[in-house]
């Protein structure tokens, strides 16, 4: 990867393996590995937590563009406007499924599962204290980092939630 040294946020490789989306404060960027070019997805506000969705066709991320955190989307080719995807004041994107049908979001220090097909939001059990999180591509498992034992540990839990979880 031909990117200069800098303080990048979390990289996410596209599902086809040809592009990388990453936060470089305060913006979100895409680097095309094949063409060796980079371009911004966002250029206003503080932007973070980018994810590929809809078969690599969209980038979904959290931004405080208007002073309040919301979740936005934009075509991954950089063309077209960004649109508000989830308009809940103070919300942050934790993870979104590959098919874009469900997401893990944070609001007011609580973690929610958001089902876009049913248009419903379900709060996760208060025992889940996740700081970094991801959904499996099919949305069937939830991976998260937690310090509930006093040290950072990674857990995998079935999704939707049950008592079944594994420390990895």
C-alpha cells in the first residue's frame, strides 16, 4: 500500500479486496489499491468508523457534520452527495452487516442492534460492555472488545443475542 506514514484510524478492506476505506482525522478516505489513488469521502465535520456496505457500493460512517453525531452514507466511487442514513441525534456506528440489513449502533452510552428491514432498534443486554465491535458478514455473530473482567478481552457472541459467547 502506497500511503505515507500518518496517524490513520481503523482501515477496512473492501469485500473485493481492491480498496481500503480509512479515517484520517478529520475525514474519511478511500485508497484504490489497483489504481494507486486516494480520494476523500467526507470533507466537513469530524468523521470516523467507516464501513463498506451494499456489496462495496456504499460507505457508511459516523459524522458530527452539524454538531450532532449521525450516521451518513455515500457511494464508494466518491460521486454523489452524502445522505443521512440514521438520523438519531448522538448516534455512532459500531458495525454494519455486509448486506446492509442490520447494524450495531451506540447512543447515550448504550449499544443497540438496528434492523433496517424491520425498522426496529433493540437495546443489547447491559452486560455487553463493548468498545470495539464488528458483525459477521451474515449478521449471525457479534465480535467485541470488553474490559468487564478488568482487562481487555475479545468475545464472540451469537446474534441476535443469547447467553452463548466465547472468549477468543
